[in-house]
C-alpha cells in the first residue's frame, strides 16, 4: 500500500512540474523597462520610443521570451523528484510561476498582442491557484485530490502554452517539465 501511495505522489509531481508550460523564475531577471506591477508602462524600444512599431514588438517578444527561458532553466535545474522531495518541489514551482507572472506583468505588449498576452497571463495566474490547491492537498495527504488538481493544471498549462505560441512567445510556449524541454504543440 505504501508503494502505491509513493507512486501516486510521484505521478502528482510529474504532472505538477509539467503544469506550467513556461515555468517561472524565483530569480528571473527583472525587465529593464516598465513600472513594477503596471501593465500600462510600455517598454522603450532601442530608439527610445514605444508603441506598436515592429521594433517595440520585437523588443517585447525578446523580453518576455527571456523571462520565460530564465524561468525554464530554473525548473530544468531542479533535482530529480522523489517521494520525499515532492511537496517541496511543488511549492518551489508555485513560487517560480508566481514570480514569473509578476515579472511578465511588468511588460506592456504592443496593441497587436495585448489581448492574447492578457489571456496568457490570466491562464498562467490560474495555474498558480491550481498549484496552491495541489500544495494544500499534498499537505493534507489527499493524493486523489492532488492528482485531480494536477490534471486540471496540466490542461491549463497546455492552454497557456498555446496562447503564448499564438502571440510569438516561443520560450513561454515550451514545456519545461522534468521529462524534457519542447514545444507542447
């Protein structure tokens, strides 16, 4: 019976770690432009202007992809999961994702990407709520509840990855799970 429980917990962990397509970063570099917590401060382009120009769009994509790549690197550096490290791993991922969302919110997308970007942020924020539920379920040793939440989170992760890909955020569309890195589409 104990062996089945450990296997179930590891299954939750595998789904939980794959939960967030782009992962996140507790130590991701902060974007160099935009005000903290503001979606309205546009990043400056290399010429010092902002707006929907192709250079500001490219800068936005480059910055968002950089944040996601740094976050993904953190996730892939995580040690292999074991039954004893499961709870800590899920908590760490939750913090990584929360920090990523906070950093991404500091970027202002060009008008052509705004709707898709806000949908991407919303779905990624929903994954944080789901990870909170996984953590609570694991803390209470409710394995089936944790598995159900992890499955929901995996679906949210796929949706988030698709939203990121639709606006050109290829690094944010990757699945930085313990099983490997690759686009989810």
